[in-house]
């Protein structure tokens, strides 16, 4: 078993431990381009992007993709940079 150095949770797989440690260390390297949503897992970002894009398309239609419209895409705060 492999233990997390921060919370001592046990893992059988080193890659799962590394993924978990991003959560323990509060690292969020994956971020949505439409809003300020960030996460420590790429699979969660992928799911979020589908929801975020669907909300954007439903609210503004496929043809309207201006930056000013993207502010109300999802419940997350809009990106400022």
C-alpha cells in the first residue's frame, strides 16, 4: 500500500495517489475556458465543459459565441483574464 504524505490515505496504485495528492494540496491545474471553474482532475473538467457548453448553446444559440455572452454560461463566476 502507498500512503498520501498529507492525510495518510492508503492507495494500491501510485497514479491514484498522485491524483489524490492534488486534492490534498489544493492544486487545481485544470480550468474551464468559459468560466472560473477549476478542478484537480481532468475527467471532472471534461464533464463540466459538456455542461457549460450545453448551457451556453441553449442560452445563446449556436451562432452567438461572443465573449460578452459567455458570462452567464454556468453557475460559476465568469473568467476575468
